[in-house]
């Protein structure tokens, strides 16, 4: 998955593309650079036209599509593009993750972004970048949503069987609020979900 960063994004997406994307060009990009990965708010005019193709292929190669979009059944590629269409879903913020060589490392997004109220966090990292790189991408993304978008609380809904994701949330400082029985669809069956929350003051005070 090769998703060009701002340093190599001369390719402009075709005007017929469905996903319009989001951007916050006022946010200092230096804040989005880590030691292992860099984070890029998706903005269609400066991203390669095949960005969503690369995201799709990465999930297929890593066999993570149904794990990430667990409530969407057999998600198709057109559905993925529509899912991140900013015109249709203006409260959804997509972030692209690249390694230090500029190769795609994964992506994340925040749902239902409401300034001064909340956002819901999601991440899909390439398997080769699970671990420290994924944690760094999450920390940069959280700092971004807390500061650039003035969100005081970020929430997570994680299927109980996804113990790796729950452990990661706890490392990042999320607190478990409740386990809700049979709230989601997991592999075609009703599944339990763990609801977590991270407060802005706890995250920033901890300098995560």
C-alpha cells in the first residue's frame, strides 16, 4: 500500500471521484510526524487517485477487511469509497499513515466528530506495522483530534474478541466504561462490545 505523503502528492484525483475527503491545512504538519510513521489528513485534491484502491488491497492482503469493518458484512470496494465520502459523511475524518519512506502503513478515522463534544476512534494498520508504529500513529491521531478539532472526549467501541485492540486502547490511556452485550454484528452473529473513553486532559497531561 503506497499512499503518497504531502511530499509526493502532485497527482490530483479525477473530478469524478466519489470520496471528497477532508483536510485541515491550518494544522502544522510537523505535529503529525513521528519517529516511525507520519500522519496525513486525507484531502482528495492532493492524494493519488488510487489511494482507496491501495487501502482496499492492503486489507485484502492482510486479511483484515472483515475485522475492521465488522458490521458491514461483505463490504465491497464501492462501499468503502462511499464510506469515506466526506460530502455524504461530513463528520467522518480520514487519516492516512505512512512509514518514514513514504510507503503506506495504514489508515485511521474518527467518526461523528463534534467540536466540543466527542469523536469515535478507529484504526486499520498494516500487519507489518502492528506494535510500536501503530501506537505512535494512534497517539499522533489523538493529539490531532484533541487539539485541531477541539474534541474533549474520544470513544471506542471494540468487539470483545478483539483483545489486541482492547489492549492497545488501554496502553493509549482509554478507560473501559462498560461491556455492552449483543450490541454489534460480529461474524454474522450478535456480539458483545467494550466501550472505552479517553479524556483530552488525561491524554495531554500524560504526554502520550
